[in-house]
């Protein structure tokens, strides 16, 4: 950290500010004899010349000889305004300050020298999600990657040029890089690198990692602060009595012992007491307001401990105390009077009832999400949560995501599927797996289990059906597409097996499709096949459970609740005990969601003190509907839940959920 000081000089009732730069003081110039030959002493971090008066000298002659400003000399040495005695000590500032610097200059960036972003496509990513991550328009990606117009594949490399005019520069860590060396190259700071990349730690800063940098942020980090500081107002004298000590002189004069010793170091040997009848200098200290201009710059190298210290400061991590702060959970209800939000809240309360004996303190505040954003933020500020959960199921409030990002608080999005704020907002946690990722992973799992079969797509093709589209790509060349009517008279090759995928979503359509499946099985007893339904089929299991079981139907799902499980029975019993009723039946089950979110995140925040880089809990053992396994999408983005399911019905009536990560 480098500091420029702006010091106040008082002349009468007028206050002047003079910038002290390098070794020059704005109050005087060096003329006549060279004062640097004089002895020097330091008081309160400032250096002073020390001059001992000789017989017959005057204050005017001394000032003229050394080119000192007479008014400043008299201010510091008020006793010199009268007759000067031989041996009297005079002080005058050298103009040197402890730390001085020049203002940092911006790094000139040649756009042609900037490396393009080389993004390796991850499973489930789309061109749109990649454009969101880097805040790059779609047409730029298409211009430099024309094939991306037809979509991108996992593992493919997308190159995106960087102009140098964007808010961030995306940098790939090279071998031998340190955070300090990268910070110095681009005139930023280690603190800013960590702020811009919340997922970055000492451990994962390694070769090949992508980070974003605010080039020249050190220029923006220059701040002028008004602070109070002690300075020497004037210097008087004191005649030492017999056996008098520095401590006794300090008590009589009100001047700190160390300041007294500093002022008299030129005349006193280290550790000795003042001599009897000697005259010592007594600085009179005053408190003044000083403007300090500070620029934060990283040193050439930093130790791991120093980086960890900065990281903890950025994250708000402090040493654990005997009395832990615990968890302060704010639940923001999108529609407080709806069945969804009432049951979600009750699920949270069931979880808290089970946590009565937990070793950490839990504070819960339920807030109405319908109020004005300013009122909601005021309530959050007053409560000071370290975890926020929102039940918004559409148009997730952007101001809430920004609030979390600004205050380093994780925001859990429980229900909104279309939210994509997690792609470049480190505070966001997406519980329901994003469609692109979910479709890709479910289709990959179905293909893995059925790759030797022939894919049969039945019904009116739905362009919005991501799983169906992915399956057709994976089974390319081994696919038959037919209408529901044609499927009713389908005659398969008995030597081959099939994976039958239905586009049906409505209950009537599903019923017609299953009747045709029944006919297919009866007319072709030697034909082996598996059936895959749409996500909406989970809500129809009560209507078609027997046929689902008879034909071993598989249904993709983001959530899964087994009502025959012990966990659900125990939860239901506690729910009924607390609220004198049963949870509302829904998909997803709202009460179960509230319970799973609370039982996963409350212990996580308590153990990690809100720093999600310290590790995750893995899949919660207590989950009854939402298994959770978090993954950060990039170093500057938020988290997604990696868990999805394929629910498989068997002929014996049992259901098995296969976890897909």
C-alpha cells in the first residue's frame, strides 16, 4: 500500500493543504548552507533537523542561513521568539515523510496482444450460456465460430476475441504465474482478482484456470480518506530536577514518554534517564485532520499466508471465536398466501424443529417478497442474514441477486427454472438443474443404458423437448419417428430391441400412448423394449402406476419423492404434529423442498461460515426429495445443483430412482 499525504498548515484562522511529494516540503526551500549536515531526529513519523544555538545567534540569522521559513520555525519553536540562549535546541522539518509514491499510471493495452478466450464447452452448455458467462454478444461468437450456429458439443473449443474495451479481461493462468505477478502485469491488485473471481482460492489458482481481471483497477482504487493524526504543534523545553525520570516528566507535561525520548534521542544515549539540571525538549502534540491518498498495489511477490489473509478479508472470514455467530436464514416468500409458500415455510420449520439440539444458533426470518425492493432490502439490512432463500418460481428478482453479490451472501433459488443469473453472479445457487444441463445428462444416461436398442420417437415432435432432441442426436442413424396412429399398428423387427420415447404430455395423450404400448406387447410377445416418458409423467403416477410398472417405464425428473420411504413417513408425522394436517400433494412437493433446503444449507453455512469455497457437504443424507450436490460454473459465477434423476418403474411395482450427475 502506498500513501500520499496532504498535510494541513495553520496560518492564523486559514487552513492550507499542501501535497507532500518525494522529499520536498511545500512550506520552504533550501538555500544558503546545506541543512542536511545537521543531526536529525524523528517524532511521530516525521523527520526534523536539530540545531543547537551558538552564542550571539538570532532566530532570523539561523532561518536565513539554512533557507528555512521563519514562520514555520517560530511555530515549532515558540520559545525562540525572544532572546536565544546558547545551547537552545531548535527543530525544523526536513520535509521527508515515511512513505511516498507517485500515482500509478494506467497500463496501455494493445488489443492485438490480448489472447482470445479459449472456452472448452462443458456438458449442458449452450452458445447462449457461454455468451452470458463472458458478457459477449451472440453474433460475436457466431462470427468467429460459424459452426456454433448449429449448436456446440461437449469438449469443443470456442474462441472469442477480446477487445480491451470490455469491463473484464479473461486470462488463462500460465505456469509460474502467481496472483501477485498477474496483478502487477495488469495494474490490478490481488484483492481485486479475488473479488472478481469469488471461486478462486490459493489452492485452485493453477495453470489452465480461467479468471477475469479488471485491467488498471489500481487507478480506480486510489482513494482520498480524511483521517485524524497526531503531529508536533510546537516544541518547548523543560529543566530536569534531581533524579527525575522520563516517566515523571511525562506525567508533569502530559507528553507520551516515547515522544519525549524521540525528541531527545540526539542528546540522550539509549536507555538512560535525563541528567539533573539538563534542559530537554518537550513536543506539544495536537490532533489534526489529514487527507491521505491511498493506492493499493500488489508487491512483486506475496507469500501464501499473505494471499490467504487478503482472501479472508474479501470473504469476510475471521478467526473463529468461542461464541459462533451461527446461521441467520432469511426466507423470502414470493406469494406468502399461496399453498406453495405456506407449505415451503412449514417444511423449513419441521427442519428447525429437528435441529433444536444443534451446536450452532439458528435465526430465521420470513419476509414478504411482494413489498417494494427498497423495503425488502431495508429489512434484510436490519436482519443481516448470512443465507437467503427465495421461493420465486419465475422472473427471479435481479435486485436480490445483486444484493447477495454485493454483500457476499449466497442466494438459494429453489423453484425458478429459467433463471440464468448463476452464470455470472457468484451469489446465486440454482437448485433445479438448468434445462440444458439436465437434458444433456439425462439423455446421455438413457443412451448409455440403451445404446444397443433402436430409438422410436412417437407422437407429434416437440421442438422444446430437449431430452428428445438430445436422444435423436445420440442415436443418429438408428432412429424411427412416427405418429401415435402409426405406432398403434407398428410391427417391429423381433430380432431387435427398442427404446420407445413418447412426446405425449397431456393425460389423455399418455393414456392413448400406453394403450398402443399394450397392443404392441400383446401383438409382438417376443419383442423387447423400454419406454421413456416426459417429465410431466411424474405427476401422473397415481393414474398410470400399474401400466408404468407393467412396461418398466422410465421418467426423467429433477425431483423425486418416495412416499413409501421412512424419511417421508417421519417427516409427515412431524408435519402433522406441528400443523395438524398433511403436506399438500404436489410435484415438486413444496414442504419437502423447504425441509431439504434447510437441512442441507443450515449446517453447511454453520460449518463453512458462509464461505462455500471451503467445501460442500455432498449429497445430504436427510434429503427426502431434493438431493443436492453443488458445483460452481466458473470462478466468477454461482452454483448449480448437479443432481437429476431417472425414475424407473419395475414389474413388481417398485420404483427406483437413479441419480444422474
